């Protein structure tokens, strides 16, 4: 199905896809760096810095997907605005994500990252971020594939390393 976008929508979508691609690359880099660290009881200051960068990038990627890209695609698809849950449910129906429930967990984790300060809780946040990062990165490829209906001539930024 080919949908015609006006010039402003097309430009905005291209910008968001480029931001998404860039964010996915750096998140993938941090994710792989933190996989080497692993989940353990204590971390060096250098490891804590890497974990902080990783969880911040995780939170930004989830915001970029849910708050910007999913919202923009809903606007383009003439969907009625709603709650974050509505946006995530529509993303699942469109095939942008595999599981709405997993993305609700991603959203909760994003909020935990933004508001948690206890060192004991940060270890659990790190562990969850490691487990949900493949879910976020998978969505990047799905979004790129979905956007081909709007921009068939655009090369597909399928995610990290592409």
C-alpha cells in the first residue's frame, strides 16, 4: 500500500528515521559493551559510567520510538491520539513491535531509569535494560520496513550496522 505524504510529513519522517538509526547504532554499541560487564554485585567506577551511558541511551531510544516515531506514524495514518498504551497497542497491530506487553515493560523501565536513585535498584534496572534492548533494536527494523509504504525509494535503515 502506497500512501502519499505531503512534503513536510515526508521530511519529518525522514528526520525521525535518521535519528532512530543513529540512536540504534549507539545503543547497540553500549549494549555490547555492557554485555561484557555482565550483571554482578559490584561495579568499578568505569563500569558504572558505561552502565549509566547504556541505560540513558536505552531510555532515549524508548522515548524516540514511543513518543516520537509511533506518534508520527499514528498522525500519518490518521489515527486518533490517545494514551501511551493506545499508541503501543496500535504499534503492535501495525507490526512495528512484536509485543505490546513487552513495550509496556520497556516504558515502565524507562520511567524507572529516569526516577531511580538507589544503587540496589540500579542493578535490577541494568539487568532489565539488557534483556529488553533486543526488543528495542528489533523495532527499528520493523519501523523501517513499515515506512517503505510511504517512501519506497528510501533505503531501509534496518538497524545497527546497516
